[in-house]
C-alpha cells in the first residue's frame, strides 16, 4: 500500500492483517497444542507396530526395517511444531506493531509484514504433512494445520493484490511470492525428513551407500528455507538483493533436491523439491519478470531510518 491508496482500502487491509495477528497470537498456539499429543501417540504406535513386524519378518539382505527410521519422529515433531508456532506467535506481535506504518502506506513495511504472514503459512504447510501421514486415515477431515496456513495466506495475497495493477503484474506477484513460500516450506519439510533418516539409520555412525546425500541435503535445504524467507522480506520491499537471495536459494533447492532424489528412490518428495526450486529459478531469471519485481514506482521511496 501507499499513501495514495484509498483510505477505505487501507482500512480493510489493516483490519485483515489485525485479525490474522490476533489469531496468530491467541488461536494458533492452542491449535498446535491440540495436535501434538495425538500425532506423537500415532507415531509411537506405528513405531511399535513396525517393531513387532520386524520380529516376525526376516528381511532380505540390503532391506532395512521401517521402525528405526520413524523412532525419532515424535521427538522432532515435538520440537519443530512448537518452533514454527512460536515464530507465528511472535509474527503476530510484529504485525500489530506495524499496523500504523502499514496504514500510512510506508514503503519499508511491506517486506516485514509479508514475512510475518509467511510464518503461519509455512507452519501450517509443514505441520499438515505429518498429520496426514499418521492420522489422516484414522481421524479424517481437514487437518487442523490447514486453517493455520490460511491465516497467513489470505492477508499475504491481499497485500500483494491490494493495488490496482495490470494482470501481468498481478500474475508476477502471485507466482513469484507463491513459489518463494512453497519452496521454503517444501525445503524445510524435506530437510526435516533427511535429518530424521540420516540420524536414525541402523548403520550409523557409518554412512552406507546412498546415505551421504542426506547430510548434503538436510543442511542445504534448511539454508534454502532461511534464504527464501529473507527473500520474501527483501522482494516485498522491492530490494534487488532479494532477487539474488531468491536465485541462490532456488538454485540450491534444485540441485540438492535432485541429488538426493537420484541417490534415494524411496520417495518423490526430493524430486518435487527440485522441481519447485527449478520453477522459482526460471521465474526469477526471466528478464520481464525480474523487471516487474522492481517496477512499481510507489515502492521506490527511501527506506525508513
């Protein structure tokens, strides 16, 4: 938004952001808390089921039982669910603090507001997958993390589309910022999975064939997530260093995801990660799109000091 944006429009956007902020502070922590014990119990029960099966089945040479690979999953979920929820919680206070400069249309505020709104979107996207894997068939219905994701997504895109702009500019905003967020959450989720398998493998501390790709992958994809979150902030403020961060992050996601997919064929998740990184990289490298990321003249005002 800018100072020239109609007052009613600015009020509506600020109201949407304020509602999201209040939900991030007062609702999301309780949603996460309601998910933690059920999902961890389901993970523990599945581990016990696999361990029972392992005692009954003689596995061929080279084939490993499933149980060790998910044994650490409850501990990891009990750390990362609260981690992303706390980022969302803090993001709510960020949004409330920035409501006044957002209403005034100060150009520097767009980036931090988009980044704060990305927290529940990423949190919901990440927390949804384990829930579907371990409770989707037994509980049914919509995963509780889906509403969390939309608490961030609705105001995120409302801010991107608030101005009266041509459809080409709107398409650029939509696809670039969509893939920044999607690639960030996919990279974090796959980094989580790579770490879990790497440190749960029965052969550890040795690294059997195919496993070294995982240490490359999980470190790289965590870094990708960080780079792309910062890129949302920077590109939200039309800063060109955000473009460079996006190119670096998407390139790493493409290569790290593909390398892991080639070395491990047990899932397509790393291939999807590589595809998302590749799409984002292509979008950012198209000259016309790159130009439009920095086109809007009202956002070229000097940054606040």
